[in-house]
C-alpha cells in the first residue's frame, strides 16, 4: 500500500508508520508538528510539514502521489482541554478533518482509516460493544462522533470505504518509541515521571466515583496492538465498504490500580495527591473487542497491564528526553 498518514509524528501514528514500513508499505507523513515530534517519524517515511487546516497544501500533498489509503491520526485528544476550549476542538477535529475526507475523495483515494475513540460511548458497567449507547461525556468524544458520521455520508454518496477504530486508552512502548505529550496529561506517563523524579507527585483526579476504590476505570490497550489493528482494517477495506471496531483489552483498571502496578514495576514510591474530578471524565469505559476478533482475527496480545507498564518504564527510564523538539 501507498499510505498517506496525517498525524504521523504523534505517538500512535509514529508506531503505526514504523510497522507499516516494516511490512513493506510506503508511508508519507503529513504533520504540522504542533503536538507531534519530528523524531517520532520513522526514517523510511517521506515527511511533509503541513497543517490539515491548510487546504491548498493538503490538496497538493494528497495529489503528490497515487495514494491507496489515508490513515487519519491528526487530532487534539485531551478530554479536559476540550471542555475548556470547545471551539478549538470543533475547528481542528471536525472542520479540519472534513478537509482530509473531502480532499481524499476529490483526488480519488478510496480508502480511509480513522482514529476514533471510546469517548463516543456513555459510561457503562458492562463491556462496551459497537452497539452500546452513544453519549459522549466531553467535546472531544463528540468531535470524533461527528467525523464518524461524516465518513458514513461520504461512503453513501461518494463510495469512500472507511474504517472507524474506537480506541480505548492507548499506552505502552516499543524500543525507541514511547508516549510523550507536552504538557503530559495521560496517567501512565505522569506516574512514571514521578518515579523518575521529574514530578513530585501524581494528581489523582476524583476518588468518589461509584467504583470499588472510588477512582475511574479505563481499558488500556498497547500501542503495538493498535498498530496491528490498523493494518488488518486497511486490508479488510479492500472488500468492505464500512468497518467499525472497538480496540481495547477487554479488562478495566482503576486509576489506583495503575498507580499500584507502576510502584511494583518501578520499585519506586509514587506519592499521590487526590484532587477534584476533571470535567468530562466518564466513570467506566471498558471494551468488548469480540467483533474485530471474530471478523479480522485481532487479539490484544501485548496489552497485559504488567507488560504495558514494563515497556513504558523501560522507554521512559532510558530515553526520558527523546522528544526534546517539543
């Protein structure tokens, strides 16, 4: 495949680009580096520095080669920030994503893999299937849902084949590739930064949820498993018009359980400061991945919690300043 990838300088995009290249595919990364990192782009990928809000540059990039498929990772991803800056999220995640969809269709690129999210779902005590009730708790989730709906209409009207992959919590690391955001808001990196002495403590947002230990529960899926799902979905789009899959491990862990596992893996005490809930955080989001398992044979083979924390710790402890260009 000849792949056009938006957001390929980010965490998941960079890993997926590397795995695509290792499988013999061509990859062109299109990224403005506003929240990505030049070092995350694999050396074998072509890089175009551009913004998905810049229609002229984006059109030229999409027209620069005969691309078979678009992988669309470029988006803002912080639920809390989306509640503080909704206009920013609607503009970047919706309006600018429409540019990518529209121009991909215009140049004749007929397949599209979209980086969606479990944040489209209502919180549930039961594992979430693709048919579970939809009710985003934050603007971020709403923006992803809108893009899924746009893709549905482009499929109906223009025949664009697409896969929407609803990630649960992406995490873990590969050799030389780990999770780095600036500022860092994700729990696992923040906890490991405390173990490294880069933070004094980790904030625990909310201890009064209706869960066994009072902290919210999430499903954590290793980035290597996410990347493999993208390859499977891209291939399946050769024979399917629309694919919708959850990507998770099928197991939920509370924030407190993550901290306890981090203490075990790092052999460091990790001080905790309980603070108020963040606006827009759901109580419990855990995946059922039976659909992609049965249809594409995908398994989250790297997503055991100890492996997630161990690979993350190895990366953070050996290369804590890899992305100094941020």
